């Protein structure tokens, strides 16, 4: 995994953060994907390297592409120069993380107007740790907030946000493959408690999914509309359109997209196409694993 370190300024309140950009990574084994393009494995990189974040100072969302950024090597150059002249030798031993942070903050103060870092922390804390216990519950409202003003989003950023919204609403009904065989002994109190907690959670999530029905349909329609724009180039565009139309219940349209697509566009998706054709024939909108 290759990660590029940058320092990023919140465009709203001018607070600076340390951010990481995923340049490349190696995937071991063959990951399975769902029909809405979500990976079947929980991926830390999905949330750790998103193209947007949230400032903990002003609570504003921002896209990294819109931010003033500073490359890590510029900071390191300043630190080395400071050490060479002896200015920071007492507070900047390389193993001293806090001392290093002090010098970084001093550099930002000296070089950028309106510098804000109230708590002296450079860490971005989004999504926060409590999100992980129920990501759809917390993440969906954030995505809806970002989409309140779609005119301020580029096509690329709006498509990204709408795909994430589509996937996270689907998470509420996504079959995670839970089996009774996961229970080691039904006679054990802990196992019985786990079973009923699981059943209760699934019932609640189904209710939440139903509550998002209008939002889900509206988002899928808008996403389909965006992907069909002639000036929009997006990876797996045809596959996403097929799945969107099928999940919307537009079976004939989904079928026509498959029939009208260039064979080369579908070459790597034979399994997806085969399953989609069968579900279209059965007029089914359910999610499936590829």
C-alpha cells in the first residue's frame, strides 16, 4: 500500500490537518462484490481515504480537491533546515512525535495567514469511531446533507456521493450471510442473546430501509440521469446503469442497456450480466453477490 501524506486546510475556517491519500494498494485474493459495486469485505480504505472529510472545528464538510494543500516534503525540508541551524534541536528529535508536531504547527503559523489549530491536533477524525458500530445510521444523514446543494458539486463528486448513498441504504437490507451455524451452541445464554439481538437489528434496519424509500428512489433516478450524460466518463458506467434500472424495476430498460452495450464494455462482467439477465426475467430487484 502506498500512501501520500499531505497537510490540508479546511476551506471554511482555515484549520489545518494532516491527511493521507491512497496512491495504490495490493489486493490479496479475489474480493467479492455486490451488484451495486460495493465490496463484500469491510474495507478500511473505503472510509480512511474518501475524497471528502469533515472539519472538527467548524463542522463543515469539504472536498480535498477544493483545499489548499501542502506536500509533506515541504514540511520535512523546513524541519531539516531548522535542525541544521540548531533552532529546534531541543524539541524535534525524530522519535519525538509531539516535538515534531510543534515544529509543523510553527511552520504553518509562519507561512499561512488566519492559521487555526485550537486543540493543537493535526488529526482528521472523520468518520468518528462511533460511526463504525452502525455506519448506515450515521453516514446516510451526512451524505444527504452534502447533497442538499448538488449545484455546488462537480459531476464526479456528486456521482461519488450518490453511489455511496445508494450503497449505504442498501446496507440496511444487504444479506450479510448470517447463518444459524454461526451460533456455537443454542443452549448457551450468550449465543441466544446474540441471536435475538441480531434478529432485532435486522427488523429495525428493514424499517429504516422502508423509511428511506422515497430518498432511495430519488437518489437512484438522479444517479442514473448523471451517468447518462454524454460528458460524464465514469468507470463501470454501463454496469451501474444496468443495476440501477433493474433495482428501480425498469426491467425492459435494463435489458435494452445490456443488449445495446458494446461487447467489449461487458467483457469483464460476464457473471454480473448472467445473473442480471436471470433476475430481469424474473422481475426481481434484489441485491446479489457477483
